[in-house]
C-alpha cells in the first residue's frame, strides 16, 4: 500500500474526537464522470471528519468534512475507493454508480492499530508497512500524567527506551537511553526532531536539552526510531536513536476550543532516608567521644581530644538547658519542604475548512516544587497554519515560543544534603531571627542549615525558546512531491546566581550573570515519489538534501564581595572583589544528502533501503563526509493465503534490518591543533594570561559508527485483542570517539581519536491486550519489557578509564574497562566489621585508619592479594547502574463513564551506589547521620556491616565498597488515575463537546530493597550534574532532590 | 549533483520550473566553505608566537603550570601531600582520601592519584617550557635582553620540573622539544638519571647566564634562584643515587656561597627574616629569605596549603572548615629541642591555640598544627578580622635552606669550617637555641647536626622526603639520631621504609599508554 501522503497532515491532526451531528443532504451531479458522495461514520454511526478517501486507480483523493461528508470524482462504478482513518481499519469498496450517497461505517482497528499512520524520518508510513522498529506514544497517553517535559512523560512508554527521571524538581532532568550506551566521550542522548526540524544538542545550561523547552501539551504524537533502518536516514546523528515529535495542527471541520487544566500538590515521596532525632544524635555523639579513647589511645592520653568533650559543646543557652538537654528536635525534611499548589493551564483553538486549517494554543504552567523556593514557571504560545494554496501547492508553518523560569535548588548538592545532615537539636532560627547552622556547634563540619541556604541562594535559569518552521509541499505530478522545510530554533538562556554574605563567607557574597544563546537553522528539501504499478508492485522513493548550522555563544561574569545582599545578581558592579569575565563562541555545520526506497511486493513482502551522506564541520579535514546505509525486509505472513482467514492470528509480520548510523556529538574544533589562553599566572601579584598547551590535531577525525541489526516480530491475535511486538537487536559501535590518552610526557592529556568499540545487545517486547470488552466495561493491559547488555570491546590503550561518573570522593567510583559494562562501579569488598575474636588478625593490617592500629570495630575488607594492606590492588568491579530488565505494566479499566488507569514502572537488577553512606553512616559527630548507625558495631553487636561509632578525628574508615552498593530493583506506582467523562447527553446540555474530570497520584508507592535508602532512580547532583559526568553515573546516589508524590486534579473541557 | 539531475528529468510542467529554479539557486550552490571550521575562541600554533607579547604569554603559561603541586588530589587532599605523607613527620585527622591513606601507610602503588598527578604536572611544566624554548627564539623583532630573559626563565622552570622527576622516579623520559603526534619521542623510553641531571645542570647554567636580576619581587625566576637551585642540585648529585661525592659537594658549597656572599653584601636584598611570622606573611612575598616561590593570589588561585588546618576547628574567618589531612605527628613536634622558638605556639612553625573564627577568643586546639603556611592576614589574628583572600605564596627555596646547603656541603668538603659553622648557627640563633662551640663538632657530628636542623627548619616544605632519599637516612624522633632509610619506622603509620620506597612507581596509566616506558621501578607493579 502506498502512504497516503496527501492526507498525512490531516490524518495527524489535533484531535480524534468524533463530532455528533445528523446526516446532511447529499449533493449529486450526473456528468460524464461520476461524482460519488457519501458520509463516513464510526461504529456508533457518528460522522468522522478527516477520513481520507482515495481512488486506487486514479490516485484522486478527498477528505471528509466536519460532518463526515465527502465527494469524489471517479471514472466508473467499479473503481475501488479506500477509506482510511487513524485507529480504524481501512476499507475498500466499489464507487458505485453514484446514484445514491454511500454510507461507510468504519470499524475500529483495536489493539493492533494496523492502519495507524506513524511518522518516520522525512515522511509517514502505515504501521503495517513499516520494516523498522518504531515505538509510538499518543497524546492521550501523555495526558494521563501531565509532565513539564517530554522526557519525563516518556518513562515506561516504549520498550527499549530507558527514561530515568533523576530529580524530583519540577522540570528535573531525565536521562534517556535508547538501547543502551553507544558512546563514552560523545553524547548518548537521542536526536530529537520536532515537526521535521532537528534540534541541536548539548549546549544548554545545566545539562538541559532543547527538548526540555517544548510544551508536552502541544504534542500529538511521539515516535521513537530504534533500529538502523529507521534511524539511518538521520545518518551521523542517528546512532542513539531518534525521537520524532509531531505537534498539534488544526483540522478541517468545526472550530474547536479545548481547555485543559490541572492542579497538583507535591508531598514527600516514598523511601526518604531516616535520620537520627535530637536525642539519638546526642547519644551517638556521647558514644563517639567515649570511643575516641579506644581508637586513638595515644592522642587521648596526650589530651588531644579534651576539647572535643560534648559536655563542653552543649553550653549554648539558646539550644540546651543547664543539664545539656536540647530544647529542639527539628525535622529538617519538614522544614525544607512545602506543599504548595501547582497549576497548569492549556487553552487551544483549532479549526479550518477544506483549504486552510489552523491551531493556536497558549499555556501557563506554575510548578511549585517540593523543596521550598524551587519552582518552574512557563509561558508558552504556539501557532500553526496549513493552507492548500493550489491543488499542487500546500504551505504551512509553525511558530512556538516558550519562556521558562526555574530556580534550580539542586544545582548544588548542599540543599538535599543539609536535609540529612542538619543537627536535629537546632531550630531553623534563633529567637533573634539569626539562622541556626551546624557550624554554630563546636567542631562540627561547617554546614549551613537548609532553610538558610534556600533563602539566601538563588540559581535562576531563564530560557526563551523560539522554534519555528515553514514548509511548502509541491505536487509535481500525481505521486511526486517536493517538500521544503525551513526550520529555526533559537534558545536564549540567562542564568543568574547569587549566594548571600552569610553563606559565602570567604567571598562575602557572590553573584554571577551568564547568558548563552544558540541559534540553529536548517533547510531541508526532499522529493517523495509514490507509485503503485499494479496489484503487485508499489514503491515509495525519497531523495533529499539538507543544510544545518548552529551558532553558539556565551558570556559570563561573576563578582564577589558585596556590602549587602540587597542587589543579589542585579547589580554586579556593586561587588568589589575578584570580578571575572569569560566568553566563548563556536559554530558547527552539517550538510547532508539522503534517500530511501520502499518497495512492496504483493503487500506482503516489504523492502526498504536507506542511505545518508553527511558532511560535518566538526571532523578532520581528511574525513569531512561519510555515508550511512541501511536495509530492511519485512514479511507480512498474515497476508499469505494460509493465514489470511485464520481466526486466531489477525496479524503477523516478521521484519529484519541492518544498517550503520553515526554519532558526531563532540564539541566543535576537536580536530584542530589549538592553544589555550586560559592559563592564569600570578606575576607581580596580578593575573597574567598565559597561552600554551591545549589540544593535538587529528585531521583524520571522523564519526563514531554504530552498526545495528534487528529482528522483529509483530503479532496480532483475535482481531487485535492481543498484540505483541518483539525485537532482538545487536548494536556495535566502532571507531568510537574517544579522548584517547596520550603519554603525558608530551604535555598533552588526550587526543580525540576514532578508536575503540563497544556493543549492546538486547531484547524488547511490548504486549497489549484487551482482556474484557463490553459496552459498559473494558479492561486493557499493556506491558513492556526491555533487556540490554553493554560491553566494552576495545579502548585506545589497555589503560582503564577512571574519572567518569561521580562524585569521585575517597577514590574512583566508576571504571571503563575492556570486557566489562561501561561505567561499572569500582571499589573494595566490605566483609563486615572486625570482631573481638579477630583482634590479632586485624592488627596485622597496614593501617587504613589514620595510621592507628586496626581494631575490632573497624571495617573489615577483603584483602584480595593477601598482603595485609588495603589499597588499589584490592579493588574490583562491584556493580553496575544499568538494569538487567526494565519496563512498565499499565492496566486500564473503564466502567461506563468511569475510567481507572494503574501504571507501574519496574526495573530489575540495577545497582545503586549510595555515596551518602560515606557521609551519613561511615562517620559520625561531624554532622547528623542516618538512623542506620544505631545498628553500629558494639562488643554485643558484632555481626553488622557498620563500624563502631567514634568521633572521626580519632580515626575512621571510609572507602567505596560493596556495602555502599544496594540492589536498586524496584516497582514504582508511577501513576494511578481515576477519571470521569461526562455523557454526551449531559455535555451537550452544557453546550460542550467534551467534559472530563480526573484525579491522579503519581509516584504513589515504591517497592524496593529494604537496604536501599532513597529513590533508586538517581544521579548525583550539584557540581556533578553535568552531562559529561553523568553519562555513567546513573544509579549513583549523592543527595538528589527528593522525588515527591504528586496528587493531581484535572479537568478537560472541549467546546 | 545527483539531485539536480533527477529534478531535471521530472521537470516537465511549466509552472513547476520556476519554483524548481528557486530551489536550485537556494540549495545547489555556494556550499564549498560550509563545512570549514575555525575556532574563534582559541588560538592555533599557526597564529601565535609572532610578537614579543606572545613570548610573555607563553612564559606565563609555564608559571601557571608550575602550581600543579597545589592542585587537588581528590577529596580533602592536595598533590603536595605526596611529599609529606611519606616522611612520617605528619599524619591525618581524616580518612576520607584513600590515596592519601595509602601514602601514609606506605602502601601506595602505581595507581595512587598523587603519584599520577605529580607525573602529569611535571611533564606539563616541561611541555610548556619546551613550547617557549622552541618558539620564542623565532620571534622577530624582539628585544634580545627580553628574549634571553624569557628563555632563561623557561630553562630554569624546565630544570626545576626535571629535578622533581628524577628524584621521584629515577630514570625518566627526557623530552626537550615540544611534541606533536609525529614527534620521535612521543612514546619515549626512560633516560638515565645521569643524562637527566646533565640537562638540569645545563638548563640552570643557561638560566644563570640569562641576565636575570639577583632578586625580583614580581615572583619571576631570579639569578639567586638559579644559583640556589644549582647548589641544591649539586648537593643532591653528590648523594644518592649518583654519589658524585666530593666534587659535587664542592660545586654545591661554592654555588651556595655565591648566594651567601651576595646576601652578606646586600642584606636588604637577601637575608633571613628576623621572625618566623615574617616567613609566612603575605606582604613579604619574593623577598629577602624567599629566593623562589610558587605564586598565589586569590584572583587566580588562593594558597593551596589549607589541608594543614585542623579538622573542623574554627581557626579562620571561615569557621570550622579545615580537613586536618596534614598535621604534625606528636613525636616529630616533641623532637624539637627545649626552648626552640620554632616549636613555640603561634610564634614558630606550629600553633596549638588560635582565635575563634580567626579573630575571636583564643581557644585550645588540643594538639600542635602547622603554622608555617598559616596566613594571619587572610584568616584573622587577635582582634583583627581576616581579609579572607589567602594570597600567601608557597616557598620553594628559602635562604635558610641555602645556608644549610652550604654548611652541609662545606663540611663534606673539608670538615666544619667557620663559614659552615656560621651558616648553621644562623639558623639556630633565630630559633633562640644555644649552639655548642665550633670546636665541639667533628665532621661527623656536624653533619648530623646540620641534617637535624634541616628536618626542623625545612619541615612541611616538601623538602624532607628528598633529604631522606639522597642521604638514605631518616631522622629518628625518639633518639634524635639518624636511622638508615631502609628499616626506619615512620611514626605516623608504624610502617618500615623499604628499599623500593627510594623511588615512586611510574604511574600505571602512563605505562599502559606508552609501551616504551619500561621497566617499572623495582618493587612495584
């Protein structure tokens, strides 16, 4: 079957709602040719607007009006007409004599959605015609749990796509990986294409991406291209998969107004770690002091710790009574969090006649985060128009603008960390209004309390995005069209930061202003040719050319030393100390030629060949262009005679693809020999700029290549009641873009090189079933599961790569090693705690505790090489943050007008490396600890993993080890939604088209390992949050913004 | 182009032809330069090294890189702790950094971060210097004196870096030209200790003859620095492992004496500071006692010695914020002679009480900490709030060391002369110690007396370790005598030094990245 290219924009229009109205009269003209008219209705006999009608013989086409009516000219009565509409099975029937209007009743294609049109690179295809692996998410699914960004909304929706939302902050960034990692030094993020315009990657502040600034409410469908056959058309940008976003457009018919609103409140989510209360802490501190004598007898005898006696510390009359009992017992989680109402409003208008359609929408989101002062505010507007200027020319365009402002309180790890570590015996403020900080307590680690920090710090990120595209579609002859898309995306960000004088003591206040702008444009021009030769053969051809360019610049300035906090970042000139400025500019360009041929034999055997030649500015002089081919075949077994009439199997397709895609996401100028002018020298006590060593040239630099093969099965049973899609894939990345280490004797660190390889192999499956279906009650289930295994095959040199992932305190946490999964966790094996019986054996060890003898009560490690020293030789791979399997299970029940959706997200086999164990369990007294320290070693409790409590200054032990690794498997109550859609009769009385009200709870519960504290979906925050670090730090817990449980009330009104 | 050809073929309809033409005009031309790139924010070697200002910027990059020893080495640690943790004179109050723990426990290996960072930092200085030495000579026109000075500074800094390398690892690659991928020595072999010292001496003599001023408060390399460094190099060559003996003791003594002679004639230029407070006073940078320093200023980088602050005790304006990862062992502190001013609280090189938050009430710390790098101006002093900007330099060569170099070398040449005795006595005089009459010393007792003075005067300046290695002797805090290196038990860890510890392991990543870099030093993997 040919794609219904002429209808694609209509078929993909804003809303699938059927409009009820009576059948209109039928116009009929007797001429030479026959004019066939009629009405297309749905299963409930309601007219369907926007149905495509096409004559198989003449290729003439028409589309139904708002009242479901159509009119088409045919040559004779036997001519076959097909009727197609999304979500319905296509029908073909003879045109007839035209003497009486036809009534075509469409039958929903349930489950299998065989006739769905999906968006693919540079075109659309019917689902049944696909030869590649493509996953789809529809607007209705996105609406089930409204989210501030598309990535968050994608969680669990598509097999093979791993989405981890790692921060509970509104707009908190999500990690998206399609079929695993493909790169070490380049990006692992997929390519996003919005309405045919490729988004730029990477330069945005705080590891955000251009896609984060698209309003998810404007999206009508999302397609995820996974295999090489689908992605190769994106050549050097396709290796990490491609996410195609289609935004809403108007459609022919009655003008419509939609208003969606939701209100929500965040509350503290499941599994937040338990910390010591005031009484417990003071008891732990007393014990810690007492045990100093045991752990450093010499220092104790020399009087080194006399000043550490807690009794001396508990003298502050604001905090303690005369006997040292605390006045306060503060719950810092409560103090740091808020439960404010968030709201989201979306108002949309759309409509059009047969010639012109339009849509415009405005949105306002105001999210108040769980943690005080954190917020996300967004104003967005969007306009689209499509006009059939001539029979052969269609033009249209989209313009959207977003203004988003956020306070990123998790820009620093200190906020989340302080919630755990603030002393419970401190109030938020003393009676004189001064903040009470840990640092007020003698000899504690010098922390500020979380409320103090929240109130006296700002890290505001303001982003303005203008995304626009214009297209023209010229039909040269029937079947041959040329589409030209001019796209532009301008992202301006301003990042204003300040921390107050009482927080930033050494600088006496700090303020910074940074602006950055990325201006991207692209021109794409492509020809599409559709031809059905006869019953047996049809082809679709595509040939195109593309130019893209991105210009980036940033300017930053910062200053310290303010006499007042009044100015914040609004008057940098008022700062007196150490002003610093910086700026940077770069540009990159891509020029491409691409083509694709689809050939269908008897509608049973489908072949696709794709190729793209890409030229990138970022690559070496000797390797500017590369070619990325792919091929795929599919066999629609169910179309064979032996299955055609099967009552059981309604659809069976086997498909296989193979191809090469690339990854070019490295910074520009990587191939050039450069000097750096960022060497600051101090000469004569002033800053002098030095110019020197920076980068070695590599004129041969080129893209990473990922070769991917895929075998898939699509199975539909019992008329689509059960549908299964299963894929096996193998991806191998070669010519990996590595910062290959060079001998440091050269003065250089690395050279960017194409060397090294890694593989990913996996299975992904999606199962959709309709378990029960009657007029009053339906029950549908969808389940997906993905498995992926990653392995490094070769690196530039045998040297392991450290310094990735993070945060790397104490010693390296992650390793990239040949033969292992990328970014594996690295550390010692904790056997437990030395027992009294082992005193002599413990003492044999070279001290790993401040030079003091290792004692019963100290942590006991596995001494791999038996040398009685615990050092690098005893480290090994102790875990990995990638899951063995992950996915989602969603059940949808409908009883009359009531519907209930229960969506579970699960993940099995990923490890969590809880770095907070170091600060909150391995050491005491410096700050508050986790309640787990109550299970520390004592002579009476020797069978534990937690060392005996002692003041750290008498010597403690902390190392990245197996005790920090926890099973991160989980089942999350992702969303529970109860909705009520008012009956048509009620709605019409209110002069509405649609009215729906719902309540939902997101992140309602979490089933996870008992040992795990906190949320298993996590990456480190703070200075460790940049993307480069984060690639391999999934599952590393270092004080992320706690993920809330969100309760929501929403309303959808259509009129 | 392919596309045009196909378009041509299907271009059959009139009205389309116009649009098509527009298309061709838009897309079919002018793209030859589309993919060229030039970085607007960074220079390339082709557009640099043209004018004298470029030479100044190039040498500034060498100075900038010389601060590597102050860079971080993981949490709560700095690179310089490599040279302190192994001496046994200091210990830690935190176990946070496992690399540092391994250094204290003498169980470090070729993956230990500090070892790797020193290697990388040293060769970065060398590479920056080589860029200067390769490119600055070609800059014309340029004032010859300026050119000579810059080249002299570069040679000094290269020698200074190689001197670290050869003492830490023995045979090391000898790179004297700036590198590209095509360079013959891009994957270098190890060069002999002898040949490395030959380059060091050659470079320092070149620096000596580069027309540098005797002293210069701007912090650049001076003539005094070149002569002093040469004296220290000769003294080291006289000892282990080269064992050049008398000839080099003589060279060392003579070179040190050149500095002493100049100092005696120009006490306003070079001299000991009368008080220890002045040794670490940020307003007295690069003058008198400070012959060569690493330059710090908070506009670029603040003083990197803050790991010497006590563990979370409020001795500075910043409240309870220190790490205590380098603190004196009680044994070493107690080994000072009674009455030694250097051991006196807040007057010498130690403190055991300080003002709360830098300028508040005096409080007891419970133990001695290192005062030598403590900036009272930045941190605060009695009743005076700190400036909060720690601009204190890190001393590399102090006149005190040169006096002791002279005393030691001259004693080896011909026993304790009166000049040698005077040099030695000046150090003790400042400490308000009574020095036995010259006649009470013989060559052997004077030798140990000078060594002991080196331990007590030069501690925590990253010098002691190299004394241990060149002498193969270690100060015994209990006996006050000297143990052989091998077998001496470090008080900080109760671990004995082994012969393998005379050299550090070559970083494992470097050996993996350079297959020519074999073998590993004995005793390491």
